[in-house]
C-alpha cells in the first residue's frame, strides 16, 4: 500500500484509483452514519476522492492515509448535511437501503444489527462507534479525525454503549436513567 501511495503522490492516477477502491466500502459505511440519501453519500465520497487526489502530495505520513481521507470525508458529509438536512429531522434507517456493501469476510447480519443499534444514537456517538468498532480506529486517531479530545471521544463511546445496552435490553430511558 505504501508503494501505491508514493506512486499516487507522484501523480499516478491508477495507483490512486487502487487506493480508493481498497477503502471505498469503509468510506461508504462512515458516510452512512451522517447522511441517509444514497446520492448525497455518493456525492460526499466523490468530492472526497477529488480533494484527496488534488492534495495527496501534501500527505506527510503515508501510514495515515486512511485517517486523512476519512477526515476529508467527514468534513464533506458535514457540509452536505448542513446544506440538505439542516431543517429536517433525519433518522438514518439502515434497513431501508439494500445497497449496504461489506467486505466479503464480514457477517452481513451482524453488520445490519450493528447499524440498527446505531439508529437511535446522536451523530457523534454513531460516527465514533462506527470508527471504533467497524473501522478499528484507536481512540486517539478518532480524536484527531474529529478534532475532539481523547476524553470526549471516550465519553461519547461510553454513552453510545449505554444507550445501545438499554435499547438492546428493551429498557426505556428518561434523562439518561433506566426506567
């Protein structure tokens, strides 16, 4: 992968395409946590690819390519969200879309269950949970990507776990307390 990144930094379009194809499913899953419309998701990914291609020469640490691209994607998703969803109450219903794509070695049923658990979380909790559990980012990396302090990321992750546990167990929640 490092060789491909170096080629892409020298302007090799084919190498850049291979890099993007290798992380496209991950980008899709991350975008899906913020945006529900397929066209908007594809627009965010496409804009991310263009921005990454234009500025890949500026990437200093080639080992952090995926987090760098993820950061660009999250910024693009936030722009689209603010533009298209600002005045709407949006809930991401992952069951409505049959176009979810996963790596072949992943269990689709478990992923759908995971996404259904994320439905009732706040955006920050959804994106942090997705990056942590689905994309295997460390808490420090998530903090850098989202421009949050490490403890803030931990707090959001903790709250997400609590809400998921309550929802999974069928508990009702009033002001953060189980009833």
